[in-house]
C-alpha cells in the first residue's frame, strides 16, 4: 500500500474546509477576486503571509521573491515579473494597501552582505537591487557585530523596496492621492515580534510584542 502524500492530504483538508456545503467560500470567489491588500514578502518557507496574518483566500494578493525586493521602475526592466504583478494588483485589482514584509534570518540578505553568491549568477543580479542597503550598513555600522548588521540590512532592504515602489509613476500618483497606503513590516521569527516602519522617525517600532509581553 503506497504511503499517503501529505500534500494531497493537506489539499483534501483544504477542500473540506472551503468547498463544503456549510462553507463554500469559492462559490463567490470563482467569479473573481477583490483583495484589499498586496503583500510583498520573501519566498522563505517560514514566512507565509496569509498564515501569519490570518487571511482567508481572496483577501490578500501576494508577491514573493528572494529578500522581498521591489526593483525600481525601468523601461527595460530585467525583473518584469515583479513589476507586472505590482501593476496588476494596483491598476486592475485596485488594492488599497501595500505591505513590504521582511524577516529575521533572511538568507538572501545574508548572501548580499557576505557577497557569497557567484558574481554572474541570477541571484547576485537580483540581490543587487538591495545594494544600497548593504552600502548604508557598511558605511555607518561596520564596527557592529555581524548579527546586528544583518538585522539592520534586513530592515534597510524594506526601505529600499518601499522607495522603489514610488518610482512607478502610476503608483506614486495613487499614494499621493491617498488611494494606496504603503507599509513596511519586519517579522522576527526568533520571538514572534512584528515590527512596523514608523515613517516620521524612519525607525522600526513594535506592532505586536512577543507572547507574555502584551
């Protein structure tokens, strides 16, 4: 008797939850999606935005890539998949909020800081989007220990992506008009804290404290 496939078993549980007569969520969703929020997150398997935020199918549009990066707008954009998904979310789905969500222990940011990937690799070219964050950390925090520098760069990378979002004119116009809000979040998977960017101070402050400190 073949072993059960855990992924198929997981899908069966999903099917029972969302396609049962008692809760046929997809009866409405099959006609279209209307997510309010776009989350740009890392593809790290430990960082799953719908699970982290308790989102139901249809509520959140998600773009995931290494180190949750947004490339700047460019006519010959080499990273068109992110730009295309961003354009679809903003202009077609008309999301009202965009969250760039970084996290502790990001392997992409570690590779960027250590320059540990081959120079001619696709990953190196991708991580170069966050090169300004690396330069900032080594310029102002070179004397700090490696763990602190990595954390600073993980958070600085969020700022790079937020700034790059505003290089897309059609998005910048919507932000200026108050139609789209931009947020930067940082998930510390060491203790479960969620940090958020405070725009006036340009610093990350706790949004959700660890269990036992709330």
